[in-house]
C-alpha cells in the first residue's frame, strides 16, 4: 500500500462533545469503564467514538495497563440487556406473529427448564400490549414474542441481524458476537437471549443491528475512513457497504413508533420528551457475568437512540460498566446525558424540527 493521507469520518466537535459526555458519566457514577459512539444509521459513517479509561498517545510507552489500548466498542463483547428487546419485537412484527397491539398476561415471571425468570422490578402488570413491553422493559414480554416466533424463526432473525458476525468496520481486531445460546437445546437460553442476557454483542455489532430498525430495515457497514488520498493526489473514497434487507420497511416504522412512545412517555415519565423533535430510544440494565457460569452484583447500563426518528441523521449508543454511587437503572444514569447529546447534534447540524408544533 502506497503512502498517503487518511481522511476520517470523525467530526472533531462531535467527538469532543461525546468524549466530555463519556468522561462526565464515568466520573459521576464512578464506573469501571464507559463508552459511546455516534453513527449515521443510513450510511454507517461514524461521526464520533470515545471510551474510557484511555491513554495518552504521546506517551503510550509509559502506560502500565495494556487493556486500555483496546477499542472496547469494536474489540469487546458484552451482555447488553434490554436494548436487544426491540430486535426481538421487530422479528415478531416482521414475521406477523404479533402487532404493537398484541396483548399477553404478564404474571411478572416465567418458569422455564425449572428456572424462574422475572421482570426487573419483580412485578406483574396483568394484561398488557407490546407497547407496554417496550415502555416498561418487560422480560416476560420479550419471552412471549420469542415463543410466538418459535426457536427456529427467532434464531434466523437474530442471525440475519448480524449478531453473530463481524460488521466489517475498518478498524483492527474486530470481534464477533457470542450467540451460541440461540443454538441451544434449552428453551431458557432462547428466552434470556430475547431480552439480551446470555448472548454477548460488541457495541458496534449492536449498533449495526439496531440501525436497521432506524433506517427502514437494512444492515449497513460501519466505517471511519472517508477517503484515502495518495501522493499522486488520487482519492479512494469509501462507498457505503452493501445493504442487506433484514426487515420490512413497515416493521421498521412500527418499531420506531413504539420507541418514540417509549422516549416520550415511558422514560422517566416523559421528562425528556422534545417538543420539536421525535426521538426513538431504549434503555438497558444488564447483570454482568461472574465468569463462573452465574452473575455478579455488577450491572452494565446501556442506552441507544436515533433521531429525528422517522428520517434519522444520528444513531447514538452509550454504555457504562458497573456504575456505583447508589444508582439502579440506566434510565436514571443515562437519560439526561443522552438527551444533552441529542440536543447538541440537532443544533450543531441545524437539523430542522420534524414535529408539527400545532398538533402537540
């Protein structure tokens, strides 16, 4: 390869704002690690990427911890929890086994293979629809949808969303998701996978899958190199990767409706609803594996969103490992930082409002 200049997709002001957001999050909640990214969900262009702890590239030889040289957004996998639920519900809608209005009886728990799986708040809501599953993040609802699909269809959709493969991002050492649980012979493994437990995804892999919900139903290839200019001045421009359709346009629209409702009304009682813009978003609070086949008392908080919801310019993913200082759920820790980042992006790029204020 001849020498040349790399022109990145990274936007410096967005990168700085994201980095500050990530840094403030980690400090406020005394987290072990925290990271985030901003991507154009239609093209796969990465506008910003940040993770902590990090290192000073000017003096990397003095760094004692080799682990900080990794890019965890690309090189590590995590059980990301409830941000996987929109994929499960999208599969159910796309296959025609549920609609957003489909109801089921939430008893607060399900017993499978002799083990009891409960909702995060250990409560039963009775007869509720799929919107409530998203608004209240009901584990039993995700299991209901998986069972409606059946193991084979559920597995096919999850693999079609690319969860077990690499995204092809142009960064080193990308890892693929660990999704062997959806090849299991036990119903409980499929059930926990439906709400994001027992399968481990790279944050960039989750971003690509969830961006299909945002962009109308296609998988894109994330990238950070916009073009390469060689010494002769000839540019090699990155073409957005081959787009593979993984759900119908109508499925994407219905799931977006549900995620907008969740942000406007479900998230902290609608505290962060934006009058002029539609935002689609979902939280996740996951148990962290203890490395011995069980789970520790640590949690991983995650949050994704895209906006303006029906013609998205931005997809944002944030996650934080083991926040402390008396916090419980990612809705408590991440709603405000996410909303501040949303407002910054809409303002910085001068995105016109997409809501008719007369109707609000």
